[in-house]
């Protein structure tokens, strides 16, 4: 393996050059170790895929207390991340659609532990989640020969595939476990793609998106919710502690025959239909039909949504569905809830970080961070060590 080095900046200084690990993995040319002395005792880190080109693609790990970041090179553009609830040191990052790989990092050492690949004729859809007991990893994938959405189940000792379920739709994207339940909730985006044509949508005419619930043990379909607007793709979701699902939508405007604005946020409460959330039309028009991420702050009963095309973060109350506030931030997409639940954490592709107080829904400008050598991708994960 060729030896290389990479540097990462904090706001105040250039961090020391990290030594590349001598690990031979099919999906990674090199991985950079964490500085345990700096990171070992912190209570919280923010993780995000990052990078502007293949040589930089990595899992970025932000220490908000020491205003610095470290990188683990992945050799592919990552997208969603998830943490094992029973092995806090274990984090998985999935390749952006239509990638073929996933990687597992040990946060305590910074070492890669596993790289896994899609099975034949499959591609990744960018997201995964662990089971409540940490024994399984569920990833959203697609069989590009049949067009069928798949949920792939891997055990978490060696990350070998043990099951394959139907997602009961096309183009499954984000998925999560429901609280205190074996149910998986899946955002079936309805968009058919193929690795040979990249991210081009191949089925505008007959796309069908759904919010789908399945039994995570056997793949049984338990419930399926749809929207009136068939060209609204259900892409991202989050779940509150009491089982409310917040849904972020992306409208395929090229497939529509009108120019009317369409709501891009929705809630699904147990026993009720999926319902869109209203917002001021002036803000809705700025979003360019695209919400990129969603997170619920359960104690504060607020769902935050981000739109990189609209340069906006927007906030709704999840109990009554009322619109609460918005915050302008260029190319904002990454979104997390701080471990103490006091803040929403926002990131953008320019390496900037902002914090919005969960109570006032206003930014504290004194808490801004900037890492100009990093380009944060669409999603962010707050983890405890």
C-alpha cells in the first residue's frame, strides 16, 4: 500500500500530520488514526462524511470542545452514519447512492474494523441503522437489475450478510428502528436508478414513494403510508422517543405539470395518516423542492429540517405541527441533536458548524466553528464516547 499523509485544520492551528495506518482493505487505500489523548476523554463528537474529491473522501470526526477535527479516509464518498447502541465505539458509514461499500470504524482507536460490499447486482442507497441490541446492521440497497428495493441484514461480528428483505418499494433511502419495537421504518423514495447512469432518475412517469413499516426479524409488511402528491419522494426521516416519524421530502419537479409550491415536511403519528406540515409560502418557494435532512429533538418536541438548495433550516412543533422558526445558512444540510439535547447542530459544505438553541430556536453566534479544509456532506451524527 502506498504511504500518504493528510492534514486537517482547526480554527486556530494546523493539526499535526497523521500517520497512515498500514491496513489493506479493498475499499480503503488508507485510514488515519485518531489522537486518543485529545479525543479519549471527551463526551461528545460530531461525525460526518466529508471531502471534495476521491483523495479526500473520509469520515470526519469533530471535537467541539477542543475545536478540532480528525479524518478517517474511506476512498468513497460517504453519506449516512450510525452508531451501535451497545458498542458505542462502533460506527458505520455507507456509500452515497449508487455506491457499493460501507465501512466500520472503531472510535476508540480510529482503526477500521470492517469494510463490506454490496452483493452482486446491488448498490447502496446511503443509509443504515443498527438493531436495538446491536447484533445486526440494516442497510437500504437496491437490486438494479429488477429495480426492487432491498433491506440487507448483516451480523455485527464480521458484517456478513445473513438476510435480505424486500423494502416493499423502490429506492429505499433512510431507515430507522422504531422505539421499543422490532419495527423498521423505511423511506421508500420511489426513484429508480442504475449505477451505469449515476443518480439519474429512470422512472419519473410511474414513481411511487412510501413510508413503510416492516418487521425487522422477518421482513413482514406492517404498514405503508403515501402522500397525495405522487412526485414527492420520501427520502429522509427521524423518529421521536414516543414514535412520531418526521419525514423530509424531495419533489421531482421535472415530472410535474404545474409550478405550484409543494410542502416538503411531514409527520406520521401512530394510528394516523401521513400529514404534511405547512410553512410560509415565501420560505417554501426558496427551498427549490428539496429537504436534505431531518432530526427530532424529543424533549423539546421540535423537528428540524434542512434545505441546502434553499440555504435554510426550518423548525416545526411535532405535537401540533405548527411552524416555529427558520435560520438562514448557506448550503446547510448536516443536522444533529447535541448529546445534552440543548442544541440542534448544523453543518455545510464549506466546513462551517452552527448551533441553534432548541428552546429559543435561535443561533448562538459565539459557538460557531469553521474547518475550511473540510467539506461536510449531507448528514451529521452526534455520538457519545
